[in-house]
C-alpha cells in the first residue's frame, strides 16, 4: 500500500472511530437523560374517588407543590377506586416504570405492606399519606387522628349540652377497620364520650354513605326513633347517608358529627341537619407530603420535617409529621373553610341554602 492510500485508510478509520465514539457518547447521554427523567418521577397513589377531597384537593395541591419545589419533577398519579388489589398493581407498575418515590394513601394499610416492602427492596422510597400504611415506609404525614376523634366527640357533647348524660343514647358509625385512621378516630371519640353518654349502638360504616344509612336504620329499629340523643359519624360522606335516614324516620334536631369539611357537609351544617365536621386543611397536608417526597428524591434530610415518630401496625417506627385539625360548626364556618378559600360563600350558599346562609350570617 502506497503512502497516499495509507493516509486515506487511516483517515477514514479515524473518522469512523470518532463517529462511533460520538454515537456511543450520545447513546450514553440518552440513557443518562432517561435515568435522570426516571429519577425525577414521584408517584401519588390515592385510595378512592368517592371521598371528594382526593380528586378535588389532594391531587392538584400535591402536584402543584411538587412542581414548585422541583420544576423538572414528574408526578405520576393513580386512584385505587377503593380496591386494595388495584392499588397494589398500581404501586408495582410505578416501580416498574422507574418511579423513585411513591406517596401512598393506603386503601388497606395491611394489604399494601407486601407491595411497599417489594418497592423498598428495589430502592424506592415510600411516604405514607394521611393513612399510616404498614411496612418499611420512610415517612408519614397526616393529622393527629386521635385528636380528630376527640374533636368529633367533644363537638357532639357540646351540641347535646344539658342532654349529655350517662343515659343519653348515642349511635356511633365508625370508618373502615382496614383504615388505621378509623381506629384512631374511634379511640379519640371514645376518650371524649365514654362515661358522659351511653354508646348504645356502634358499627362500621366502611366510609360508605349507603352502608352508614343502613346501619343508622338498624340503630333506629333497635333503639327507637325517640330514644336516640345524637349520632357520631366518622366522616361527612357517611354523615350524608345518616342524615337522609334520620330525615326519613322523621328524626330532627339531634347532633350529627362528620369529618373532612366536605362541601355537602358544610351545607348540612348551615341547614342544621349536621352539627359539626372536622377541617383538616388539605393544602398543608399535601404541601408537607410533596416536601417530604422531594427531599427523599434528592437525598436530603427529613428530620426537620418529620419531628415525631409513630409505630405502624407492622411494628415499624416511622418518622412522622402530624398537623393540627380544627372543629367546624355553624359558628366558625366563615373563619375556617371560607377564610382559607376552601369554598366561597357562593359555592356554599346555593339557592337551596340561601335562607339558611342568611340566618347563619354568611350572606
């Protein structure tokens, strides 16, 4: 091979090698970008779409806060539609997609345990949201749920006034036993009520208005319509079903609690068919969960956020951030849910509730 030909071959080889190296470098860059994109993914798993708060408040508030804290983070969302098996599949799918932090409000705190362990074994961090899931979760954010129950019970006693006696029959319709929050609400309510009234009938309403309505109907049959002094309902959804049953039985003027400050619950309070609810401000809770998730994603410390520790049903010690709930009655609607812009006066005071709103000083 002559010198000229040799130079051509060497030049061509060098160009080919350079192109190959560039191509490999680009492929590496793409993989890096893909990995980086995956590592910026945060999952949000919520338990059901029946409870109004999740789709209307928790999801958009969480997404907005994550975007504020991490502009290139991606939130992947799924709702279990009250199906624990579906939620387990959703968690597995997110892990497969490369999501690095998953925030989960467990539909069933015990059933999700194996899914959480599997995710953690693959390097995923899990934040329990609103409900303390079992398994090796990295952090938990919620409200002081025993305090929620105490507020509910005390609001019932306050509404009963002089009728709150050890012989006054109170019906308790609790939440779903699969939800650890339900047990804590019940614990708090009993702390407030036991010895001051008689818990004459107590059942689980499974967080369903229809089930709660059936249980209330059974309580009326068992106790008698005129012998029920008040009703503890663990949340506003169930309180709605109970209120309808009370109306159908021509029972009025007795206290009925709730929780979650749902719009329908606030409207019933204005109308006088529900006496109280508990406002757990959605924004602080969603913001706190987003901050924990982003910190875990970025490898930052969470000790300043999760300042207390709780033990889950599986015995795991979990760094926790607990927020303060507020009792809401007709007297402080304006200073709570309206002041926080959860609802406007116009949203609450529709034509059906206009007269009641005027009497309550909201219009």
